[in-house]
């Protein structure tokens, strides 16, 4: 139940990939012969499958190694189209490091970055967002759905504000595409980062959507070389993974509604159970949230200890997996306005396509048992230290 960190490759995706790992091994840039032509056709089909999932055109999809690279291409690529004197970019305090770190780099190079706060549900303050815009603002970057607390941003409103002020709108949609409906036209998104492995595709592949008209968005490459992907991302395409990504998003598009309903039913059930049995509280928005995400605060229970207690049967995490080594409390929970105690006692459950109801029941049972045990130890410790004193 840690499907926000990554997901299992769907067997149907593997099936689609296999021929391109064996006999159909051509380089899609070598179209003088049938090997290359076949690979090129397959890549274009995948591009179309992905484009259809987000209501874009195939030529607006730039294939990358994942959402991290797409975030970097969007942010650094937009910055590089501007003159050396820099400019202003607006983002949000709860963004992924793949957005925050390139922005911090730009800030070190003289760019001005505004971090707009969120409310206690993780929703960006739209008034602050709009009033932060200046003559020098060129980009707003706000994630579609948060990878820790599952809150879905008010994308249509942000798109409207960006458009009204003539500012480009980038979103990191790694947790959204393939899980909830995403329409770049309706939401007026100009650039969007996508990852395959968060939606039952292979790791190490993703894409950046770059709007081609209304406006035509100009991005400068950060990888230079063979000129693949219209010069925006050089390097021989990872054909089998790209085929897998196309298939993964095609499946997601067909099965999204049913899957979201099933997983939302389970996360609702788990939430009610933990509220009643463990006195837990929800982190994130009560209904503007990813159907498969549940993030809960267990008062008086260290999340590290809880994860350890259930580790032999259940895989859950405290927050983002992307910075596993750090012992710092989640900056996302802190950004909601809570103290470190809540950040150290919160657990993220990420349900996935391959979870079954028995597992949901097992997780509820084992987390309940563990919280009770950890609390009784905690109480005993307090009693002991009280006696000593
Ligand atoms: C996983 C994730 C990323 C990184 O994606 P990769 O494809 O692993 O590089 C970026 N942003 C968000 C919100 C994510 O959840």
C-alpha cells in the first residue's frame, strides 16, 4: 500500500513491451529500414495514446525519463528562453522536490521565486497566488495532486488566473494522470509533467506536455545531442518503455472510473475505521482528493515505529519516498500549519490496482493492533518515568 512511490507493472503492459525488447529492437531515428520504421511507428502510437488520455495532440508530447526530468525541462527550459537577467516564478510550498530544487537553483542564479502557502487541507491560496503576479512573472507551477496527502489543486481556477495575466501554467501531474480525469484544454494547462511508473507503467519513462497553440509555448532543451523529440530532448528513445507507457495510459483511460470508485470505497472504509478505532485524523482535503490516497494522523504514535511494527506484512510509508534517508518531518504536513508532532505521526496509504479486499482488511487490522500496542508502551514509559521522578 505504497502506490504513490511506485506501482506494479500491469501484466498487459509487460505483454505490449516484450516484442520491443527482443525482435523489434530498431532505433526509431533510423527509418531507412524496416527495423527503425517499425519502432518509430510504435513510438508514435504510444504518443497518441498518451495524448488522448490528457486531451492533447501527439506532437505536444515530449518523451522524457520521467516526471523529474519533465519538471526540470519545463522549469529550466522556460527559464532558458528568457534573457540572462532572470524573472519571476510562482509555486507552492507543498511541491515535489523535482520542482522545488530546480527553482532553488534558479533562485541562486538571480531569479525571484514566490512560494504561495496552502490552507490546512493543502489547497493553495488563490488570492495570494493572483496578487503575487508581477510584470516579470513568466511561470506558475502548481502540482495537480499531492503525492503525500492526495489533495487535488483547484486547477481550473489556477489556469484561469494564469491565462488572464498572460503567465504560463506548468503542473506536475505525476500522481494525477492515469488516476483521475486530466484535460489540458479545459484546465488551460501549458506544460504538464507525467510519469509512467505511477500508473502501472515502467520506471524511467515519462513525458512533458508542451502546448503548441494558444499560446505556442517555447521551451529550450536541457539535454543537447542527436536532436530527438524535435530537438527538445536528445538521446535515443527508450522504445520498450515508451510502448509500455502508451499501453499503461490507454488502460488507465478505459478503466479509470471503475478503478477510482473501487479504491475510493476502500480508502473511505479505512478512514472511518481508523477515525473510530485509533482516534486518527485525515490529512488533506476531505473530498478534493485522489481516490486511492489516504493520509492519516495517529495521535501519540510515531509513524516510524508503526511502519516497523507492521513491516513483515504491510508496506506503508510515512511520507514521500523520494527522500527516504531523511529523518526530517514531512514538509508537506508542516506546510498545512501543523507542528512536528503531527508530521512525525502521520502515515500515507497508497492503494493500487492490484490490492484486494483481504489486504485492505489486513491493513486495518494490523495498523489497529500496532497503534494500540505502541500507545500502551508509550503510556507504560510515561508511568515508569513518572515513578522514577
Ligand atoms: C514520483 C513523482 C515525481 C518523480 O517522478 P519520476 O518519474 O520518478 O521522476 C515527481 N513529482 C511527483 C508529484 C511525483 O509523485
